C-alpha cells in the first residue's frame, strides 16, 4: 500500500485527486511502514484510505468496479 501510494505521489503524470488520495494513504502509514507490528487502529485507517485510493484508480481506468485487494470477491456480482 505504502509503495504504491509513494509512487503515485511522486508521479508527475498522476492527476491531483489521485495524488491527494495517495498522500492520505502515505500519511496513514508513514509512522509504521518500517516497523514489524502496528496498532490495529492505524492499520484500519490505512486500509480505509487505501480503499479510497483503489476507488480513485478505478475511476481513472474507466470506472471498472472491483472489490479492493484483500476482499473476498466471491460475493461480488458477476457481469
């Protein structure tokens, strides 16, 4: 999550709204990214921010609706 967010933040080609979402992910993880363990609240906040980033990426890719990574997609509707 952190690596993807950092790459988007540093990209000159990324749109502003995508960079904002990526900055939120990076900020949520910056204090724990290099530690072996983190508090559940910090990780939950980072996961929520990452879901926002995934949604923003989906809008750029043409609005494809997919569950965020790590979610069980067996319950997702098939097209």
